[in-house]
C-alpha cells in the first residue's frame, strides 16, 4: 500500500509540473460549461436555467477527460522507460496501476469541485437533498475508478 501511495504522489507531482495537462484537467470542463451555457443556452429556450441541464453532463465529461489524462500519463511512463526501472525495484505492478487510478480520482475530485463552484456562480441551483449530491459524487468517483484503468489501456503491461 505504501508503494501505491508513493507512486500516487509521484503522479500528482508530475501532473502539477505539466501545465498543459493541468489546464486540460481543470479549465477545459469549465470552459465547455461556459460555452454551452452562454453560447448555446441562448439559442435554446427550455423554460428554466440551461445551466441546470449542462452541469451534470459537464461533470461526466470531466471524468472522461480525466481518464484520457490517465492514459497519457501511463503512455508517457512506458515510453520514458520508468516502468522498466520500476520492474527492477521491489514495486508490484498493481501499485503502479493503483497509483494512476488514485491520482486520476484526486485530479477529478479537484476538477469536479471547480466545475461545481463555477456552476453555482453562474446560476446552477438544485432542489435535491445534500445526501443525494454526496451519492452522485460517489457514483462519479466510482465511474472514474472504473474508467481510469480502461483509459490507461496498459493494464496487461503494468501487471507483469
């Protein structure tokens, strides 16, 4: 477990050092929501605030973008040769997989919080109880956990 936490810290540090990945993970969902609400929302009249329909979709899009980011980091690790170095150490393949998944969940939670903050700032209002929103965030986390290894596409290579 300590190997996975150490590798998760490594993945998060690499994400923080990559400005394009950081901008993609954090600002792309916010920009998409703003474009959909202010550009396309004016073209569609639905009788209520359009942001109430856009925000959940953008949250799912945020999770899929996070899975793509996970795939990119795994491919960079494999191409850079760090996986071969980890194989020579006493690091299990499962620790590498788990670290990428945990880092993806952490990045997506930050991005989800940012999307929620911007959505509330531009008028998103909900009538659901707080417990339902915690459940929705839990389902979103499970979605990320399920999608991140699939997006990585290198499970067989990392597990060896």
